[in-house]
């Protein structure tokens, strides 16, 4: 069995703009190629603890959207999850957990177990305009080029991106017929690579970029947000993705077009991400936890099974960690700190995918 706990020996130096980063999240694709070496295998004992915690949560009648760490008691497995959180904060920024006991649970108990497990890492957040704290990554026939369509509702290959939370969790329920490989990249490595080659473009990426909110707004709210790609705060580096929301924002009336420097910076950023990225298989029962401030992720285009019950299906959590990586106040008070909140919409945890 591998050991994901790089935080025990990792070294970080205070980060400063336009200086090389020394950060344990600055891994290379070659160093993570052997996925088993940095994964955690959920044991039978862990599964027993999960089952017992699900029973406890059910007896308490706590609503699924309100399940927190106290509602989902774990002992030895809880200590493992404390180390997972440390690894996300102070290590590589990614942990793969394998062998989640799907066959022990029906869909509702799977959801309770997954939300309860996540509650040991952070607080659940609304992920879309419907208030879903349990997301479903599944092809619903969406058009990835549509400004109001989010990529998880399609089977398209998505641009590398970050999600609006500290940690994102993806639990694989079903794999596709072909394709759909998970793709990851280190924002730290992207920054260092670009700084060495094109420092003037790194400087451009430290300025504000407009990002579409995909129509997930309350009446009267702006349809976009502005934030830099690379930021520095309290000696910590963090990064946002240059995903499709950057391109879609360019279609919004009133949003200024890229300057030549911004356009080139986006192109070189994307080229660099592809250069340093790693493709990994995503099997049934795998959970991938990522720190969005140091990690980029996406997936390959996939071809699905014709049978509805066999279609590719991931359960997603967005988790907020109040004691997580320091980021600028404007980001923490925005989507990264509160998720997608539309006025009048209550939080919910649907057990099947719904068009948003």
C-alpha cells in the first residue's frame, strides 16, 4: 500500500510575486505516475466505521444537507481523514482514496456516507443555482459551448479548471464505455514553468480576468466576477483555472476583450498546463480529493454506455475549509467561501442527476 502523506516531509517557503515557488504542491507528472504509491486503500475496518456512522446519522434524523462532522463519528478512519486534510493543505494538494464500499450501500446510504466522510475535511457548499450540495457529474445532453451550460452536464473534454471551493471531491459510481480519464495538473508547477520562460506573461496573469457565472446569479447580480489567475496572500500562492468560463465571459456584453498580453498569457498558460499534466484512470469506488488553489483538473471526452444505469456517473462535493489555505479576502468572501447561492433557493442533496 502506498502512503499519501507527503506533508510529513514536505518543505514550503514563503511565496512572493514573481519569485520561484517552493511548495509541496509543485509536483511533476513523473512523480505521480504510480498512482498506487500516493493513494489510500479504504479497508474493511474503514468500511465498517462508515456503515456504523451512516446508521448513527439515520437514527439522529439529521437532514442530509446538515450532516457535519459531529453527526458522523469516525474513529481510526477519522484519523486517516485528518491526514487527508493535512495533505490537501500542506502536501501535494491531491489525495486518491480507493475502494469506497459502494456495494454495501444503496444510493441514499452512499450519499450519507460520502457527505459524512467529506464533513471530516470541510463544510458542504451549494454547487449550482439549484442549491445542490451533492453534485452529479453525468452527461445530460448539454452543450459545452453554451455560456450557461456547465461542463459536468456534458460528455465533452473540458478545459482545465478549478471549482469554487477549497476542496472538491469526486466519487466514481460508474465508468464510461471509453475515455473519460481524469486529468490533473499542479498550478504551482505551471507558475514556475511560465516564470522561468515568460515572466512577463506571469505578470499579466496576476491581473484581473473576467469569469462568467454561467447564469447562476440572483436577480440584479452581475453575470461575471473578476479575479486574478495567480494571487499571493500571507506568504501563500494560490491560483484560479483558465477554464471555459474565461472564454464564455468574453461573450457577455460589457466585458472588455482580452488585451494582446492577456490573450497570449491565456494561450501559453493552457499550453503549459498540457505540458505538465497527468492522465490517471478513474475506477468505480475511487474518490479524488483536490485543493483547488494549487490543483487544476478536467477529464477526457468520453463515450457512454447505451444503458441508462451504466452511464458514467460521479458524485461531487464542494467543501469549504475555514482554516484552509490563506487566500485574498475578496476571493474568500466570494464564490470560494460560500459556493453558488441564489436568493430563495434552499440547499438540497438530490440522489439522481437533475438538469441545472
